[in-house]
C-alpha cells in the first residue's frame, strides 16, 4: 500500500510502537532491545543538570533521547595524547593544546564578568578567559609562575586571540596520567566531550547480546567485528587513527565500517521489502501498438539521441511488463527528458489509459504544455494548475473523469483530492527533488497500479539514488543532443560589475539574450525581491525597455507575460530571482549572469547555468562574487569553472555538503544516516543493496534464523514499518 511506503521512508518521525513485554510478533519490538530504547535519562551520571543537555543534543520533540541514541552518537575522532603547539603557530577555531607559563591574573573590571589569565610560551602570549568561575578556583588552578598544559579552542575576539574556558588544564603529572587516546564527541553548549564519554560508558554497559544479523562470511572477509564489539571499539578507542592525508577523509576503521553497514543494510532491507510488496501487487500492462509514438517521433524537430532512444525503450518495456513500474529518469539539464516523457506517455495512451505530467512550478507546467501540444499528434492534452478559473477547472475535472483528456499536464494541483481520472496508467513527475515522497505517492494512488516515472535534472549521485529509491530502476541520459556548444564559465569579482555591463552592451547589439540572476537571500523572499527590483532599475538605465523582471512574488499571469516576452525576444535581459532555476527553456538565451554566486550551492549553480547553452550558439556564464571567499565557496566556484559534467558536480556537491542537503531531503522528511556517511561509504551501500535483494528473494518473510536476527536489526534502526508489510503480505 502506498501509505505504508511513506511510513517506512519517514520512519524517524514516528514514535516507536507501544509494546507489551515478552512478545516479538510482527509490529512489536523484540524485548531484547528494551535496554537500548530506554530513556537516556536513566543512565548513571545523567542528573537533573545533564539530562536537559542530553535531550538538546540527541532528543527531539517527539521522543526523548534514548540509550541507543547515545550509543549511535559516535565520537568524531579518537585523539592521541595531544601534541603541544606553540602559541604563535596555533590555528584559531580548532582544538589545540599548549604548554604555557602563567604570567598574570586580570580579575573582572567593574561591570565585566570575564576573569582573564595571561599566559605565554617562548613564542607569544594569549588570554585564557573564564566567565562566572570563582576567583579562588582559577587562582588555584593557574597560580602565577606555574607551568600548565591547556587545551581548548583559540578564538579571535576584538582582534586579540584568546581561549575561552579551556576544556582542560593539567600540570605535568596530570598530563602523564592521561589515556593515550580519548574519544572526542560532538558536544553541545554546557556538555563537554568528556562528560558524554562517561555517560556513553554507562550506556555500553547496558548493551545486550544481540543475535548476529550479518552473513558470517561477509564479516570475516571484511574483518568486521560483531555489532556490540564494534560499538565498544568506537567508543573506547585504544589506538589513535592514522593522521589524515591532506584533502582526504581518514580511512574508517573496520568497526566503524561494520556499524555503517548495519545501518545501510537496515535501510536497504526496508526498501527492498517495500518494493517486493509493491511488485506483488500486480501492475498492469500499459503497452500499445506504437502508433502514437510514431506520430510523436514524426512531429519532433530532431532525431532522438542514443541515450533518449535507449531510455524510451527501457521505459516502454517496463510499462509493457505486468509488474508496476517505478523508474527514475536521470538526465543532466538539457539532456532532453521531456521528449522521453512524452513518448512514455504515448505508450499509456495507446493502451487506452491516461497519463499525467506533474511539474514543480506553474511556469514549467505551462511551458511543458505549450511544448507538447504541437507534438502530441492525436492525443488530447490539457493543462491543470492552481490558477485555473473555477469553471475551467470544473470542466477539466469532468473531462478527466470521463476520459476526454489523454494527457494532463499540471502542478501539484494534480494530486488534490478532487482530481479523479477515468483510468490513469502513467504518472510522470518532473524535477523530482522539488517534491516530497508523499506527493509522488499521492499521485501514484490516483489509479490502479499506476506506473511511475520520476525525472530529475539534479543529477543524483548513484549513492544517493540507491539510498532513497533502493532498487528503483534507473535510466540515464548520459548524452547531450548534438551540436551543443560548451558553456564558457568565468568568475568575476563584483567590483568589476561595470565591465560586465559594458560587455552586455556588446552582446545585446549582437542579438544575444541574457539571464541576470539576483542574489539569493535565504531568509526572505521579499529581500530577494528587493534586490532584483533594484538591479532591474539599474539595468534599465543602461538598456531601457530591453530589460524584463520576473520574481516569485509576481501574480501568475504577470510571470507568464514576463517569460513570454523574453522567449519571444521582446525583452532581452531577464532579471530574475531564482524562479527560472528549474527547467525553463529559452534556446536563444546565451548569457547567464549570477550575482553573489558564492551564496548558491553547486547543484543550483549548475541548474542555473543549464538555462543557457541550449541552442547552437556559444554561451557563457558569469559568476559574480563578493570576496573574500570561504574555502567551500571557493571550491564551488572552481568546480563550476572547471566542469560542465553534472554528475561530477553532484558528487563534489555531496562531498562539500554532506548528503543531507543535496536533495533538499530535509523538506521531504527523510532522515540522514546516523552511522553511515554516504560520501565515503558508497561501496558499502551497493553491497547492502545486493545483500538486501538476496535476503528478500530467499527469505521474503524473514522467518529463517538470520531473518529473525534481521528483524531485530530493522527495529534497532527503526525501520520496523517494513516488518508490518511482511505481515500484511
Ligand atoms: P531537460 O532534460 O533539461 O528537461 P528538455 O527536455 O527541456 O531538457 O530539452 C532541452 C532542449 O533540447 C529542448 O529545447 C529540446 O527541444 C531539445 N532537445 C531534446 N532532445 C533533443 C535531441 N535529441 N536533439 C536536439 N535537441 C533536443
Ligand atoms: Mg526538464
């Protein structure tokens, strides 16, 4: 059932099911896991002062922090007894340890709260700063003239370097008694890494002996320790990890890999169970005789690329099969996904059914509709958006229900309740990452075993596609239509904006068309709008009526008019907030200017750049930035200059940002992993996917001995919604 799927995918938001003890039937958590799901506040060392801090770090509104949450809060690193640096060379913002001599005490001045202790080594001096700590204690810890080892982070404050509340102050004897390696945890204000470490030790003592759910041969081959041992190793490191190599993540230990693999297997197994169930619900044959496909092919002004032809064949074969299609069409911007979608929809219509194409924005839905009408041959198309007048809308709904419409193109208005089809065969969802999983599923629920094709222009790295879609089938458009010119990308400091404007003068005289994207101000659409309006007026001074403006707050018809004017060449510079980002297609546009490019993410920059370079004329992209650039921003702009390959850019994006944000998955309610890191554990993910497939094939009800252990794994990582599906068959 589709709603079950969504539950599985958004499992983190669910409270664990209530459970009477001693029963491990489907839907009930095995009691062996009880100690791990007990509240963390029952652990030794978690008093009334610490408990709220632990909640802040690991709990959520829906549920308090549990013992398992602490155990899964792995230390970020195990640090060898810290080597001392010198004050002169110590970096700011990172943990350092310094051997220093105490020079002076500076008690709080009138009205101030900070007690400062001036310390020095042979290379320089800094202040240690304490707030609200009794003076006697500070003087005892740091007597004048004493030699001490202090650890902490040096920050710049008012131009001077200081260390606020050192995490540790030791004398020689104290240093000698430190353990060689100490785990460092992500902490929260008021809760230090060392306090967490102590509490975690208490949690480790509660760790039950769990059945092994992994294949013993696989464990042996990879030298993976058992689950409980892996947790112990990670929380009580005895060996320091090897020092990181510049620009590379440190290699993970077998223990950490094991834990990551457990989590990945749980997620892949849950997806595989959902899929198996979906497949069991027979799909329908959506095969036709190809006559509409022929009409479309004849109407297309170009020949399909090899990749397009291949994708069409894959999709049509899938639709013709009896199982239900769930396929991802992945293709970089401009690779021609729309034509593939139309040919797929033709197949459903040939089979006597209807098809729906859902776009994320009004502009795009309209553009798709207008593009498709002349290509559709005998197929009857209609547009349905939230902007339709009531009478119009009523007519559309009636025609859809009566089967008078073959293909409906629309926005999210399509999956509203009132929309009923006579017989929906295929739902195509464009620019998938803009929609949540729920919306996609809601559309699928509009008919009986609807085939689903999801199209995305944000190239999803394979690792991510696997994570979110499991063994969803994937077609890739890895070939651009012939005759495309490379896009020249340059970065320009904003101080040189006058030169850019002068360059536009020349370009406009030569007949070019220009997008000018205004700064993205994440906090407020209205601020975006103000910036765009200002730029619009400024450019109007130079180019008069040739300048148009479009932004997200415009009423729909005005948006259409602005887009129309630009597409028709009545305006030739289109100043825009990021509304043009997704999918807009004006082949004559050859110049893309992006202001404050340093504020955009890589994927977004790539999407924006993809708006040009769509025709046969050479195109360019100007990334205006305001310096100084941070490291990540610099890396992004370099990447944009160096590559046009969406897949490489997406992989790099993943590396720079981490998996959580790449797809905007936060909005769609899917949680990131706690133990696995997609940036580095991609190989494990593939293995987990294969493993999960095999398990479901051989033991679909998880009733073997390993199967029962795997149920424990699913509960442990809160993927148990999938277990209910097994029961429901
Ligand atoms: P996207 O994959 O970004 O959605 P579109 O479907 O909008 O790409 O196609 C981009 C442009 O390329 C459109 O103008 C389309 O007409 C054109 N196009 C698509 N396929 C081909 C092809 N095989 N040969 C030439 N042009 C093509
Ligand atoms: Mg598109």
